[in-house]
């Protein structure tokens, strides 16, 4: 026990009665020593950084709304997207709350005169086509919902293929190494040298144009970039101490890949997957635009563009509507992917 030399104690303290001594209040000390920020997991910390990226958050909200509307309109749609009505062809948009604005009240300029196209077509007052109709009398808004749904479906199939084929291929190639890695990489080089358009044309010789042929074309080529990225990350991690410790303890390569390597490269996989989705959307739209994709009456953003550009000078809304939708979807996915990349990058921590 440590003793106190009273000779070194100041006289003022000696004069204080013993009953007035109070124990030290440690609450302020504990509060001062408490960690200011709570302990966060990797996902919680990533979400905190993602929320600071306003563009990524807005893009996430927009994509959530678009996906929700695309799913709901499977059962609830303004009109049948495939129903044709020759009497209602090429009607301009008519939105009741905007009936005072030309271009949104069902009127069109014909020979220098403003004409009510709905009155000429004897359309009932309670029937409105909010984005007009096409050359076969089909509701453009309903077909836009259908086209967005099909394009997103193909995009998410591409993302699923990236995860299943690309990640598996990259993990096997990186973990095994040696001759197996050499052979697998030579196969990737051969596949990457085949253009997507050539693969698509070859698919059309076997299958009819449609979702199946587009998906098969993606199966052959679109997962290659994911496989290369996963292989590179696996090669970097497989010589780390925690992987060597797992090998020393006798864990199999499958468990090492699933329990140790895959969680550590999950952020890279998610970011790459988010970048692959807009690429798949553009790939489908391009194929449908040149006539190698989906066939009518099935609608996609590409088929809507293909139908709209033919009458762009006279009915510009038929092209502008799917073009703006395609641009918004692709921009939102790219901005969200940029935000996720910054959020998952440890070097971006503040």
C-alpha cells in the first residue's frame, strides 16, 4: 500500500475537516473517455457513407420507384399493352389535370390548325391515354411499363449470371492456380475475342428472337469481366495470413473460398454487378433496336425506340418517352454503382 507523506501536503488541505472530503465523481471522467462514435459493422459503415452521397441516394430512390411500378403494373395497368385499336391510332397525350397546356390535352397541330384528335376519333371523355397511342392504337404508357419491366428482367438475369458463373469461375481459377488457372484463362481469352453481336446472330440461327436468345448470348460473353476481377482479387487474398491459417487448420478449398475469400471480395462483386446491369439494359435495347432482339407485340425499351424513331418528325413523343426512360434508368444505375464503389472502398473512410 502506498503511503502519503503529510509533510508534503499543503497547509490548506490539512485545514479541511475530514467529514468534508467527498469521493471523486467519476461520471464526467467516464463520459470523457467514452468513444464518441459507436462501433459499426462493415455494412453499417458502408451504408453511412453511401447516405452522404446524395446522387447515389436519389438514384436508389428512383430505381426503387421504377422497379415497384414495373412490378405493380403486371396486374394494374391503364390499358392492355398489346391491345390494338385502329380507331385510336397516333393519338397525342391527354392528361386531365394538364388540359390547359397544348400537347397534353389531346390536341395536335394539323395544317397550321390546332385539332382535337380525341374528338375526331370519338374517344369517350372518361378514356385518356396519358402518353398517347402508337400507330396501332396501343397505349404508349402501358407499353412503356411493359418495356421497362422486360428490360429490367433481362438486366437482372445478366446480374444473376455474373454472380453464378463469373464469381464461380474466377474463384476456381484463382484458388487452384497453376496449369488449371492457365487453361481457364486461355478459355476466357478465346471467349472475350468473340463480339456479342456475332454471338447473337449465331443464337438466332438456332433460336427465335426473344428473351431466350438474348440471355444465351449473355451466358457466353457477359460474365467474363466479372470472372477476371474475382480471379485477381482471389490471387491477392489467397496468400494472406488468415487464408494460410485456415489451410494449416485443414479446411478445404471450398470452405476457404466461401468463408474467407468470398466475404472479403463481396464489395467488389456488388459494385461490378451494379455496373453490369446498365450494360445489359443497353445491350438488349441495341439488339431490339436493330431488329435482333424481342419481337412485337412484346415490348421493351429497344422495341419502343425502334417503333418511335420512324415517325420522329411527326410524332416525336413516341421516341422521346422510351429514350428518356432508358437514359434515366442507365444514369441511376451508374450513379448508384459509383456511390457503392466509394462506400465499399476502405480508402474512402473519413
